[in-house]
């Protein structure tokens, strides 16, 4: 079973306190990933029998990735190691023209920018600590800089349950007429019980694919069971003690079996809409 994507957390720090985020700032340490640890990750990924060149390296997890001063270098090293599918998901508040040019030069494939509101009121209600006008300028700049390059910019907007996705899409299109990619969706519960989103595995009877597809790594090398575990509720290993391949073939296999057989299911999974009881 191949690893479809690896979530690499450049930093656990974030400059916002968004209403839709399940991150609890004081529950985990605030730290940046060292370049030494990052190079160890790339070394293990390059040697892995479960990763291929098309495995996506996703530079985000709990924190805001643009807070890492060497984010572009991390992307460049990934590209040089043969991992050409790279993705950064950001709140966009710290994007600058200089950083955008560095990311393009590093051969970043995808940049996803959260913009959760088609109006100042909508946006700032959700993105606590952000300025609608400033982030709008940053996101438009990113789209402009990426034109004619291999870097694709996607504007993502999360719509509260009960509100219209199509109305939000129309509003976001007006804000970003040059955007070639929009991703508008309802939230899922991110392991917060009684806050289940519209697109639930429970509705489809599907087994969660996260432990079969994704390998998350915190900025200190810890490995949680899921990329939706932003708070370290269940850490199963550290890549400085065990290799990615060993963890994937053993500890993640246990989780996959637990979800498939519905026995010994981790507590964080039981609270999530992606687990089918």
C-alpha cells in the first residue's frame, strides 16, 4: 500500500486563532522543524518502498507554514530529491511578493490559500487576527505571480453548514476573477464531536482513507495517527527512532485494521465523522 501524501509540519506555530480550527495552541509545543530533521525525512522518503515520485509532500499540518524562514528551501530540496508534487496550504496573511517568487523558483507545484469569506464581515469573523483587505491583496498577488509558471494557486473557502456553497463560490469568484482554481466546501468535524460537516463518511458508509493514504509528521518528528490530529492526541512514533517504512508497515497497519474491523478503534477516530461506527 503506497503512501499517497506526506504531511510535513514546518512549524507548530500559527499567527491566527480561527474559529473553524480544532488546534489548541497550548496543547502542543511551539517549534520550527530543523533543517537537519527535514533532511532526515527526505532521506527516508527517498529510500522508502512505500513512496514514489508522485507522492505529494504537503507542507502544513497544525501551524502556519509561512512562519518558517526556510520554507522555500524545504520545497526546493523536495524538488531536488525527485518529489515534484509539492503543496503548501496557508492562511495567506504572511505571503509577500518575495516569498512567492522564491516558492515559484523552488518549483512549488500547488499553493492553497484559505479565504473563508466573500465579505470582510464573513472573513474576519472566522479568521480571527487577520485583515480582509491585506490578505486579499496577498492572495491576488500570489495568483498574479503564478501566471505563466508551473505553480498553481487555489483559493479555498470553507462555508458554514446550512449556508450555500454556490453563493460563496460566486462571491469568491468576484474577489478573485483571475483565479483558475477554487475549492469551496463545508467543514468536517476534525475530531470535534457534535460538529459534523455535510460530507460525512457516515453518510456513505465508507471507511476512513487517511491511515491508508496519508503519513503526517510533526515539526519535532512525532507521527500522529492522522493529519487531522492537530493537537497530538495520539502520537504513535517518531521518525528519529523508527523509519517511515517501519511505522507505515506496522503501526499504521494496526490502525488500518482497527478501522476496517471496527475493533480497538482509537479514541480520536471515534469522535470523527470519517469513522463509520
